[in-house]
C-alpha cells in the first residue's frame, strides 16, 4: 500500500485508525455461505449508478463477482436491478424512486449524490454505499461506528485523500505555491462543500500552497477552466475524485499535459490516460466489500448496526512518460512507493 512519506493523514489520529481497522475486521470477518439460507428466495438488489452502464461495467461486474463469491448465484437467488443516470445527477432521485417501486431488497450506490438520492427515496430499504466521500459530514450516517438508520457501507475519506494528493504534487514540484483544484458543483451539499474547502485550504496553507478552485459542470467547460489556470499562474493541478470528472479522465489528462501542468487524481484511469499521478482507494476492492455488506444484510443484519468502513488498500500510480513530457524528474523515494509505474 502506497502512502506518501511524511504526510500524516489529517483528522485521523492513531487511535482512530486502530479503531477503524478493528471494526473493519469485525464487519468483514468470515462471511457466511448464502446458498443454504432462504431457499427459493430471489433477492432483488438495486444498483444506482451515475454514469452510463458501459462506463461502470467494471464496477458492477466486480460487485456481481463479489456476491457470487459469497455463495449467491445470479438468476438463481439474486438479480440486479440497475438504474443509470447517464452522467446527470438530476436524474438520480427519480431513478432511486424507481428502485423503491420495484421493491428491491437493498440498494447499492456510490458517491454522495447517489447516496443522498437513495436516502431521500426510502427510510426502510437498506442502502449500501460502495463509496461515499464523507458520510458523517454529509448527514448520511450518524457516525462511522454506529451509522443508525438504513445506510451503511464505505467512506473514501475524501478530505484526507485530497490533502495527500496535494502533498504528492508538492513532492514532485517542491517550488509549487499555487495549485488548481478542478471540481464539480453539486457533488456535496453547499454547507458540507464549504466545510471541506476550509479544512483543505488550511492543510494546503501549511504546505505553503494556495488552492485555486475552478468549477466545471460539463466537458464543454474544460477548455475554459484550463485557460483560467494558465492566467492565474497555477503550477500544478489536483482533480477532485468525483464521478463526473472520472468519466472524462482522458480529456482532462490531455489538457493537463497540453498546458504543462503536473496533475494528480484519485483513480488510476487518470494516470493510464496520461495524467502524472493518481492516489486513491482500490475501486474493485470497494465493490467487493460492498457485496459483503449486502450479503450480511440479506442474512438479516441491520445496516444501522454495521459500522461504516474506510479503505484499506490504496494505489499510487505514476506515469513516467508524462513526467518526461513535462520535463520533470520524479523523486526516487516516490517511485519506490509506487504500486505501478507507467513507462
């Protein structure tokens, strides 16, 4: 597991890390075989996605494999009812309501908007977050240890990881003092977004960095945003780890290289598409763990009693080809920590 040396995860004490590791072990320990229970029952699993199904094929495929590995057989004792937003957050509430009308037994979703849409649609059907940025701050759950209500799942530590990514840029470009942060409005409630902004700015300031935020609503805004970065004299780019930007990793990575900006993002697709660095959770692992939550709920566990888990696997991917194109030398200490180096 890669972890930038010398970067302490903000807001995450050693005791809290030990606590989260302990409850993660209790949540995921020894899953029971499913086939022997509820003979003849056909479970209906709802899956609420932001993008088009082709874009999320890998994610839902991993989730499906996770259930099958726990003893469930698709078409025999479970079916997946999928609803896709087509890269439009505005469609999620209506799609969540459709899943409720279908009387699914559990809803799996990811990202704060998807989780909020599911929560608004039902207070009784269990909801499993495959990945939510900050579920406590967003009001999705009461606490990580005892979420309460009908929601549980996984949090991806959006604040802590966004700060780590900025620290990685500082390692690569020690002289950087202005870093652009590309984000999408509406991915968090306004008060939550403001709270996260303050905490991120405070951490960046300690590194000697001023964060320039640029909001984009669609790919039509990308060129304008990068032109603004140039005008403001930013020296590097951090990309928010949200689905609308992840869906266009290739375009954003190409623009970053074109504007000669070292970039960092949260999913490996950015590095594979030409971005300089990516650091974040192992997404397939998150969806496998979501399947474990679903299996426990189908066996009778109450979601409010299942602690929300945080990622245990992180990936640092470095694109050396991009580094050479930008005239950068990646520190050997950083290369040694990488999970993958793209030549």
